[in-house]
């Protein structure tokens, strides 16, 4: 039986408010397929060493259109700035928030539940 590759990631910045807050700790399923509405982790197209958390808005011919939930956040960058993100740069799908305990949540394809 194959194991599902998981990694953890901390949220920085306010671009995903109110769904995600700075300091939230996430579990990311790497290599999983994303669907519209999912929270995903991707490599920034212009700075691939930087990981970003965004919402998968829709597919385009070039890859995924990834958007911030909070378009007014200072310094936010998403597909409105750099275009669609190629599939090869999408690291995985956020499956859970485990910290802080008061905001524990599981994220399914296309929607969040807590």
C-alpha cells in the first residue's frame, strides 16, 4: 500500500484571510490533484524558491489560475500579477489546518469544513 506524501507549512501574510490566518499550520498533500475551490500550495512562478498558498480559481490552458481570498492584503501576489501557474509548480493541496487547535479544520476538494 502506497503512503500519501504529506508536508507541513506555516501561513505567513494576510492574503488568504479569512480562511487562513498568519501563524496557521497546514498539512499539505503533495502530488495530489487540485480542483476548483481548493486551497493549494505552489511555487511562485517568478521566485520558485518561495512557496505560496492560494485558492485554485480555475484551469486555463497554461495551468491553474490561483487567487488570494483577500485581494486587499498588503504585498499579496497571485495570478492577477503573474498569470496562470503551470501544473509543475503546484506542490499540493491543503488538506487540514492543525494549529491553532481552536481553528482545527479539514479541507476537502472544493470546500472547507470544520
